[in-house]
C-alpha cells in the first residue's frame, strides 16, 4: 500500500473539473499537486494522473519513463487515449469523476506495482553484481584447482614405470579438478619395492591434501626401511597413516592397499584398509581375488591391520581399481558389478583395454583409477 499522504501529480487544464478531480483523489491518503506542466512536478511525486487533453502526444513516452502514469478521459473514443496507452502508461480510466473509488485504487495499485518493479530492478542489479563476483571467484578457484592438479600429477610416479622387472601402469581420472585417488610404486632396495593404492573419502581439495600427506609419509617410511621388516611394513604404514588422519581432525578416511614385493622370492606382502573392490590377480586368463580384509584407514583409533602374503608366478598381472569404476559397469547390484569387472579383467591385457570398455559419461560420478603391476620377467 502507498505511504500516508503520498504526493500525486495531477496534469489537467485549470477549471472546475480539475478541482473536483483533485478533491476526489485527495479525499483519502493522497496529497495532490495540480498543474498544467510536466516540468512543474517535483521529483517526489509518486504517480501522475494525466488527462489526455493536458499532455501533447509526443510527451507521453517521456512522462511514462519518469513516473508511473494513469491516463484519464471523458470518453473511450478519444484518439489521444490510445496514443497514451501505446506509449507505456500503466493504466487508464474513463469518466474518473464518476469512479472515484476505482481511481484511488488504481493509484494505490500502480504505486505499489512501481515500488515492486523498482525493488525487482535493484534485486536484479544486485544479483548481476553477485553473479559477476561469483564468476570471478569461481574462475580463480578453477585456476587454483587446475594448478593443484598439475602439482598432484607431479607427485605420481611415471606411467609406465619398471622396477626390478615389474612394470606398473595406471590411469587416474579425477571427477573434479583434484583427485582423492592416489598411488605410488617405489624401490626400497635391490630386492624389494613398495607400492600403495589409496582412495580418500570425498572429492576436491580436502581429499587431495590427504594424498599429499600420504606422499610425504611414504617417503618418510622408505627412509626407515629395513629388509627384516618387509613382512610387516605394509601394516605399519597403514597404522601410521590411520593415526595421522585421526590427529588432523579433518574427517577424512581412506581405503588403502599397501604391498611390498620381494623380487628375489617372487612374493607379495600386503595389508588392506577396506579396499573396494578387492585386488584381482590375473595369471594368463584366470582371474582370482586376493584374500584378506582390514578396517578403513582414518576412521577408528587403535585398530590393527593384518598382514597377508602370496607367491606370485613368473607372469602375472595384479589389478587395483578404485570404487569409481563400479559406477561405469553394468549391473543393478554390487555383486553383479564386481562380477562384470572380474569378467572384463579376464579379457584385458592392459589398463587401456579395460578403460576402453567402460561406460564413461561427460562427467565422472567419482574419481576413477586403475593400476596394474605386471612381471617379474616381462613388461
């Protein structure tokens, strides 16, 4: 509703009709300023009531652009009335002196409509400014994340990389700019090598920071390497990572597979932290699932990570996949998708071959990583 004593401009030729109209409009909550000239109206006029005889045809558009305006006339057949309406006037009324209540309601409604229109215009302007600011910040964030991904890629090993006759290949595709998936394959000494495969919960920067922490920790673990502790090394790494994640208090946990390869004995020592899907061991066209279990890393304090082991044949391929791959396979249940993955692996001889058989959309629902270790005596 209009405020008390809202000023209304009345444009009409002087005379008894204009005086009666001024009294009619001003009998309620409005104050009326009657004049014959648009230029005589002050800026604080909320609305103009203009008689068609008082305004030149060419002036209607400029009048409507400056104030909300209601046109009045004695007859609906007045040609100037149509000219005024076509110029953008908000409303019109014929025989206003006979419809005083209607005119006051039209004035009240038009003022409220004009107020809302101005508010909407200001809101649109504010939204445009906020959107521009948001686009700027998003562009900066995008550049930061792209730079972060370049740094994260530098922390990954070369692909392929061969250590002591065992070759590692991988494919890592983040769902966003940064990845919560990570892996590594490093030489311990002339006999042993160490590798891990991790999937940090969540997406984006916070998950990627955990992978940076893991890279730092793994380098530190290798400086403390001792051959006689090869069997327990993976479990000790998971225990330390579990403690570090809990102490950071960032609410992140991870699934991890960590292993030590004894290249002399062709033996794999490994520990698991809720790895899903479990690693697959491919020998020729036979595919089996490695045994073992373990709690997620970084979720519970004072947990133990069992140590497992298995002998590896001269020719083998160990497949490690993050759970994002399950979103790219057919099947309605987890069991069906795990079977589909096992079936695909049985017919694949490389990471690229497995990747080419996945159903990948424009956007990945999760980080997706595949890693293979192959050898000992072939690449």
